[in-house]
């Protein structure tokens, strides 16, 4: 974790708190919701794996496209941190809901 001079807030999210969305690969993309200080946010999880060059890639076409869009927006250095559910790695995004 990065050191920003404050204590990190730990939040546990279980796989069964998220819903599978639109992909043919089971649990390749998951969506949930969270409230932080009364403000609604979406949680999106994209399952990733590593290619031959050890780069993060989505496990299906839709996930790969979403990961590419996020990478363009956030320009991660060496990929995103991941969370693990059921022995699978996910990149997790939390963004404002509407």
C-alpha cells in the first residue's frame, strides 16, 4: 500500500456480495454497490490473468476491453493491484454511482 500519511481503512468484500454482469465467462465481471459516508458508489471487479509477457489481461473479450479502458484512464505502472476470490484475481474499481 502507498504511504499517504494516514491510516488505511480496511473493507472486506465477499464474492457473494457482487453480481455477475453480462459476460459469458462465469464471474469474469462483477458489480456491486457500497455506501461511503452516505454516498452511493459502484464496485466493479474484472477478473484478470497474466499473458506470456506477464501483463494483466482480462479473461474474456469484454473484460479485456474494460481493463484496457481503465488502463488508459489511470495509466498504472506495471498493472493494477488485485484482490483474490475463489483463487481468481480481480482488478477492483470503485467509482461514483448515480
